[in-house]
């Protein structure tokens, strides 16, 4: 199947409440445009420089999601246009996003990345750290950001029961903290599930999936 056909097959199979973020990292503009021309407008990138370059080259009605680890010194490059930052893992990063949003006269939505995997290589806040952050005085002072949900990545394993339990733990945490609603804390999104495990993630309550290789085919790294 073509890239467009892959995309349409996935999109048509999703429950209406689940948003598909097509992960376009490492793929050239002409391939991404095949998905765009099939009607899709939400794309996810891992690296700031690559996302910035594609933003300038591609149509301006695209919603760009930063899904990779974000360093504070790189926030300024995407602050003028980023739609959603999935990978917020510290108060310091939120403060920088808020600062750059203010400079650009914008309001930037963010997700708290929660560490749910049994792997040391993954980034994220523990559930306890996330609760401390959202209850802190420093967080309440941030007026140009809003935390609109949580994001998590399951362990890279063939053990489906483990993956299912990790996704379930994120949904349970989301349900626990959702009632804590403030001006800059309005939870709606559970971002979990990638090409290999998005069906399991949706079963466990995901409302946003990040899918790349199932659309574009296996990635060729340069």
C-alpha cells in the first residue's frame, strides 16, 4: 500500500475520540505531503531543528507536535508555532515554555510526560513528581501555558500484559489528577501508543496516538 493508503487505513479504524499524530521524523517533505494531501494535518517531530525546517517548508495549517525530549535552550525555536508539546518533564522546562510563549504573545499547550516504563532510557516525571509540580506555587504563576494532558511511553517489550499494565497505570493517574482543574491545568488528553502498541493503548484509554512506521514504512536512518 502507498503511504496515503496506509494512513487512511489507520485513520478509518480509529474510534472517533482518538486523535492520530502522524510521526514524520526523519521523513522528507515530499513523503509527508502524501499524508497531508490525503487530508491529515497533525504531525509529530522528535527534534527541534527538523521540526522548524519542516514548518517553514510546509503548509501553515499543519499542527506541529513536539514529541521528543526537549531541552530548555531549544524552546525558543519552536515557541512561535508549536501546537502541543508532549514531552514536558520538569518545572524548569515549563517555565521556559511559558517565558517563550509570552515573548511570542502566545499560549502553548503541554502534556506532562510520565515515566511508566521499566526502562532507564526513558524520560519523564514520576507520578509523585508530577503531583508535586501541579500543586506548586511556581506552577500556578505560569499564565502562558496550559497542561492539557499526560503522555507516556511503554517499555519496549513483547510482553503485552506488561505494556497493558503500564498504559493502564497512566490512565488511572490521569483519572486521579483530572479533577484538579485550574486556569493552567485542564486535562483532556492521554497521549500513549505508537505503531507497535497503539491498539493496546486505545483499549486502555488513550485519546491520542503517535504513529510513524505504520504509515511511512520502516524508517531509514541517515
